[in-house]
C-alpha cells in the first residue's frame, strides 16, 4: 500500500492505494494525522479510487481521522468509494459519519465551503 497527498486549495486530498489492512493502516495514519494537526480547520478528502480492500483496522483509522478532524472544527469527506467498501462501511453504520461525494471537484467545492 502507498499513500499520496496533494492539496487543492485548502483541501488535503489523501490518496491511498492497495489494501488498507493490517500494517498498511499505520502508513495511512502517518499520512493523514499531520494534515489534520497542521491546520486550524482541516479539510480532508480521502480518495478511495485505488483502494481494493479495507479491514476493521482501516475503518478504525478512518474513524480516528474523523474524530481528530471534528475536534478541530474541520470537515472530512470521501470520494470514489467502491461498491464493496461502501457495503462494508454501510454494514458497520459508518456511512453517515463521512461526507460522501460523487467526484473530486464536487468534494473539494463542498469541503471548502
């Protein structure tokens, strides 16, 4: 797994790829947490386009990122969530905890508002 980060305006776009499972979750945390800590009101978008699997540790990392973001009056959203991942998130009732967008432009615009 690898994670790329880029900025578009004031939104940090986090792009993990591969499987968000086990040890690779640490890399995701190490990528997201500084983006949240370095901003007064973080705006985080997680792009799942290249993620093919996620486990409970991955979901835990997402919840941790959400909690940290909310504590700093920030916003966090997701885009390009595959059907399999969306079903897992829905089954675990986490789907409503993240702002969901259909595409990256809509997400950046929505999170910037």
